[in-house]
C-alpha cells in the first residue's frame, strides 16, 4: 500500500472531525460572512468570479474561458493533466461493470477488448476527448459534447492526428448537453458526465438533460468530487495552492456535490440510484483504485426507469 494512502486516511479522519466541529459551531456561516466583507477569506471555498446575469443552460463563460487555458497540456500524459490519462483505471470499469449489472452487455464480455461493442454513449462535457477515446477503443459509439469550442477543436485534432483508427466510433460537437437533449431525447444506452459537475453552477439543468437523453433502462454515470473538507484539501489546496501544478480557481468547494445530492436530483427525472463507488488517486504513482470510501471523489451509477 502506498504511503500516500496512509496520509489520505489520516487526513480523512482529521477533516471529518473538523467538519463535525464546524457543523456544531456554524463556522461555515462565519466564513461566508467574512468573505462577503473581505473577499475569498478561505481559499478555494466560494467562486467569487464575475458571473453572467443570465447564464445559458448550465454553462458558465468564466469556467469555459478558464478551462480553455488547459488546452496546451490536456493531452500531455506527463504534464499537469496526467491524472486524466490514468483515470481510465476506475472510470472505464465503472461504466463497463455498471452496464453488465444492468444487462446492457454480457458479464462474460467485461474483459473482452470490444466489451462495449454496439453501445451508444454520450459523454457530457467531454473536454479534449480523453475518456471518449478510452470508451471508443472498447467498441462503443461515442458522441462527445462540450460547450468549450477550444476543447472540442482539440478533441477533433487529436482524433484526426493521433487516433484516426477511432474515427468511425467518435463524433464531437461544441454544444451544451441541454441543446443536445432537444434533438436526442431517449437516444443513449449510457451517458457519462465525468469531472463536469464541479465546474457548473446549474447542476439540475445538466443532470435533467442527461436523464432526458437516456433510453429507458439506460445508465447515467457521474464522477466528481464530494463536498467535504477532505476533497477541498486534496483537490484544491494541494494541487492549486501548494504544488501549483494546475491553475488556481480551477475548483471551488461550493461547486462540489455529494452523491446523495446527485441521486436526489436524478430521481426527479426518473432515475434510480444503483451504486456509488469511492475513488483514490495515488499522486506518488499516478494511479487510481476503488476504495470503500467516497469522502473525496466518487463514481455514481443511476438507471432510468
């Protein structure tokens, strides 16, 4: 077991105790009051960047512009986004095993190189296409949508120049999920919304659109950070303020969401919780594994009834 995991467990206990103290003393209200008076008093807590008066769908131009800065290193497997390139170790099994549990694919096919053959998947917020390509390599037909044109252009260029063998299995569109859902309701066997929820303000809007795009019996998979102090420290303080390998203001605690909150929203649109699985990212070895704890980040599976 990695020494980093031991540190993770200890930090988890420390922050869990702090959360109990904070809930009793209502220190979160004090922090918000201080921020209102003095600005972002607790770093990475609230997103105080300017917001549009009337945002379109779940999209924030501020977020799109910020994420566009990552285009230069998105496909650098040794750069700041390297964790995205090993994320397949948990998020691909989350999808494959989840679809086997619902009967969309055979359990006997899980380990096959074309395990997702014939499965139509929408990736909501596909970014530069890392996960979309991972899924297409398993035989799925993947439609990637993202409101960031720079990211979609990057995904298309990478597909054309580096992964041309996948061109018959992938298509990309620079639109929102909400716009896509207007034409493609009830179309997909599975939808993946991976590392997107922490970047949107209107979470119900994007989740409703995802649910609408699913066929009856289809699966929605969401991966994101839990709204805990441990996640705040692991995914904001360490990478943005201590190690500084990703830009500041990439994540904010207030935008994190618990699996219970995701399940509650999706249940309003006909989806039932199937499973939640905790993830652990080992920064020492740039690897991911499933753990029996979703306090930091997690993968969630709901099924449309």
